[in-house]
C-alpha cells in the first residue's frame, strides 16, 4: 500500500488530507497483514558447497 512520507506534507500542505487518510487506514492494513498467510518455507539447501575452491596458482618464470 503506497503512502506519502510525513515530510511530504511539509513541502506540499495540500497532501495533508491524503496523509491523514493513509494513517487512519494503517490499523486495518496491519490487521490484514497479521492474518495473511506468510510465504511457505524456502527450498532445501543444496548438499554441494556454494563456493568452489579456487584453482591453485602456478608461479610463472620471468625468462
């Protein structure tokens, strides 16, 4: 639910009624969020390591 930042009213006083309406609606939105189903569990982690070992460096000859 998009809403204005409270400081927006300082820059544009015409937004005050919209901001007050947004704040009046907050308890309803919080209640809806409390009763909504959260996302299910994520995927199982893989058994393989996520980071591969870097290849061993080899010293090069200058000549």
